C-alpha cells in the first residue's frame, strides 16, 4: 500500500460524457501527478500540482483539466470523452515538486468509454 | 516515439536464471528511476540513480546508471516467480518524468 488513494477504481461511461477522478496523496506529500496508461502509449505524464499550484504540464488534452485543493487532494476532470480516452489513470504523490523525488503511485482508476 | 527505449520488450525465463533489462535514451537525465508494476496495480518504485556510473544493489537486483546519464540497466540474479512483472524505467528532468514502454518479465517456476 503506497498510501495514495484513488476513487473510483472502475468507471464505465459513454462517449461525450464528463467524469471526475479523485486522488488523495500520501500524508505529508505536497506534490500530485496524474498519468495515463494505455496499451499503445504506455505511461504518459499528464500534469503536476505542487501545494495547490500547477507546476508542470505533459501530454494533457485540452478536454482534460485538474486541480489540487487546499487539503492537497486532487481531481482530474475528463470531458467530451472519446473511445480513445479509455485507459488506466494513475495519481502519484511526492514530498517535493522536483521530478527527481520518489513518486508513490496509487492503485489507479480504470476508465472505459463505450 | 518513446524518449526512453527499453529492451527487450518481453522476457520469459526459468526460475534461477539471470536476466538483464536495458533502458536507453539520447537525452541526459538528472536522475533515472526503475519501477515494477503488477497487473491492475500502480507502479512501485524500486530505485533512483542519480550519479553517472552509479551502481545500486537491492538484494538480487543490481541497477546501473551509465556514465553519461543516458542509459541504465537492471540485472536480476537467480530470478524467482515473484520477480514477474512489468519493469519500467523513467527519466527525470526539471519538469517531466518520461517513462519507457516497459519490459514484461515472466519467471516460470
């Protein structure tokens, strides 16, 4: 158990819909990262928040957005969903904002878009 | 195109054999991390290497970071079925952690 929690574990929805994935980092960690893992693209970095502020952006689509709240939990919002958005979405956390710091991954949310 | 190339893509060996997984890039990273991921779970960090030429050992696992900080290898001695999983390398720079596609290792009992 990494100490990072993610909900829900599974999510099935239709194309065009909007969903919200939630992540609670390890106690004491200030930084939250979101990743997408699909069979054809592997594990792709989407976005990072550090102490409530966006710190780094990766391959995140404009239809996707995220935020980190004062209690440090984070949400990833996916809208206008397409079949290709079906993937595992992982949240990770670390103590500091530097990418060199160890990241601890949650168990993931499996999103299926039908 | 993956920034980090891992080889081989798949590896199946018998319990007790040794194996090596490679991670190569044309980019220099401030550090390189190795993770193991089991089906349906998130990646778990095994090690972080920072200094060029660095070698780290974790029980039967030996990790090496290339002198130029562009490549790394993971060597497992006397592999066990519990070593089965997807091994991912990830290179860190200031604002991004880039993952390789991974090597799927299967250790047969």
